[in-house]
């Protein structure tokens, strides 16, 4: 596929076509006048698993944080089911239906697994029992070890707790920031399996990942972010087999 054909492909869809979360022409950064995002766009349809890959410093994590109100958007819009939620507070977005799992420091280590999940439903404590059962159906180990402190868990197990906590408010879309970072190869595979399981349970997912090959294997659509804007977007399998994407962004990872 030619670069001109791939650039910004499929990003200009109407809100009414089933996009649960979409961002248009986002410009954002951490310091005034210093932009990390330079017109980035992304959308996720109901039931989709969307992957975002790209080189270090491309703005991938910044994009997720902008979607979740943690980085101020100076221009552009974020819409959840058609409603403008640009620069809303994170707690408001959680209530509206967006879950977010940060890359690091994503559990309360001194609390038990059960208490971590209770924190996930603090805005609606009455839903805890029902949502705990849902999370336990996805992560049976969490139910079995519910009284164990999160600080004693492995990195992969903590990631499961963090995902479970983000699911406690029954989000329409789940944002995952580098879920496999720092994990062993075995646990990385487990995280990708669990991510797909969450998606198949009815939760739309937008995932930022450094493990580009594995991310593109499981996602319905992928975005390649570079210098704060979309360089390519297409189906995950198409991106994996695109010679230009392989040359510029995947390298030998795509051949592994």
C-alpha cells in the first residue's frame, strides 16, 4: 500500500456509525506551546479492539491521557458516544463510561485484591458484587486470591488487578497504556489473551503497545502514530504485512 493511501485512512467516519469513542485533530502537550500531539485522530467502534503503535516519543501514551482528561487538549475534540467530553475530569469520564489502566503504579500495593476492586467501584459501591462476579469470570485467580495484598503479586498479576479495577464501573471503552511493559514473555502473552477476552466480553478497547507485532495480531484496527499524528491506519493484519510499515516501524518484529 502506498503511504499516501494509508495516511489517515478510515479516520473521518461519522459519529453515528457506531464510534463509541473518537478524537479529532487533537493538539496537546504537557507544557504551554510545546505540543506532543499534532492533529492526532483515533476512533473506536462498538466492540472493537484498536491498537496504537509507533516509535518512542511518538505521543502514544499522551494520546491516551488526552482521551482520559489527564493532558490538556488545546484544540480538537474528544467525543464519547457523540457527546463532547474534551478536557473533562478523569472521575467524570469514569462515570461516563471510560476506563483507564496506566502503565505503572496502577494498583494500591497495601490493599488486597478485593479492596483494589472496591476502589474501582467507589462511585457506585452498590454495583460491587455484580461487577466483582463479572471480573472474576474473566480473571478467576483474582477471586481465588481476593484477600492477598496487591503488593505481593507479580507484575503480570498486578496488571490483571489493574484491568479488573478499571472494569468495575462497567466502561463502554477501556484504555490500556502499555499493558505488557516490563513483563516476562509468558506474562506478556497472558496479558494479550486477557485483553482479547475483555474485548469479546463486550468492552471496546484502545490499547497502546510497544510490542507492535503482538498488538497488531490481536487488534481489529491499528494506528501507527509518529510525531504526534497518524502515519498509517488500517486493519491490524494489513499493517503487519505492509512493506513500508515493516521497514519504518516494525523491522524484524514483524518477521518473528
